[in-house]
């Protein structure tokens, strides 16, 4: 992946191996379904979504897809049971490429973070 000055999510996806395009587009759709009002941006050279602050980032690595979340990281507590089978760090969950991608979970996590941001903005 030589290009590192992405101007859009489409450019990011196009830079990845063609075998990843379908999954990346489906992850993107799952996020947009959960956070339909979020603005799609590039941040840290990754696809990201903003709605009253950052909601979620996604990316592809050699053996997994990653979903990253800014603080607060309560999304990991909220979905702990469903995330138990995945490698989770303080801010990121890794979805192995050799397992089915949990698109519904991605949608619900994005919706949770968007709602959390909206609630914080109302305070």
C-alpha cells in the first residue's frame, strides 16, 4: 500500500488488494447504516466517521480488518459478550479475515457510538 495521502474512503478502498474491496465496502455500508448522519472523512489516513465527534474508524491489515474507536471506550463494555471471540485492545477490535465479518455488530457498534456522541453534545 504505497499511497498514503488519501482524499476519500473510495481512494482508501481502491488502494487495498482487490480481494478486500467487497468486505471493505460492506464494512463501510454497515457503519453508514448504524450512523447514517455521520460525515465520512479520512483521519490518520484511515476511513473515519464523524457525528458530534469521531464515531469509528476502519482499516484493513494483512490478516484482519480493524475497527477503532475514540474515547470513551464504553463501546467495548457494551458489546463485551459479542466481542469475546475477537482480539480487542484499548481502542480497537480485530476481525480476522478467515472468519465471517459481523456486519450487524458493526452497525450496532456504530449506532451506539453515534448515540453516545449525540448525548454528550446535548450536555
